[in-house]
C-alpha cells in the first residue's frame, strides 16, 4: 500500500487561481480539490501502465516520520478503481 500526503495544497491552488482568491477559500477545500486532481491524473497514468487496484482520498489521517496518525473520524472523500 502507498500513502501520499500533499502538504502544499494552498500553494498549488494559489498558483492556479491567484493568492487573493486562494485566501478566500478554506484550506480543506483547497486540499480536497488538489487531491481530486491528483487522483484523476494518477488513475489515468496507472491504467496506462496496466496497474490494477484502487485509490482513495481520506480525511482524518496524517502522515509523519513517526507513522500514520488517525484523527477522530475518518471520512472517505473519493474512491476510484484502477
């Protein structure tokens, strides 16, 4: 299993729509939008390579050098079959 943490979602959104508009959107919205786009591209590329499996965007987990930390509630934002 592979776990990917995107730590600069606000910066990515700011580079696409501008810093002013980025400040108007909540960080959770930035994070969800960036994760959605990453999953879409990841699924496309993995299918091209013939890889089968699944990808999910999950809220409530944090990845750190010490390990994976589960927060209060875990919420499945998006699930894609490859």
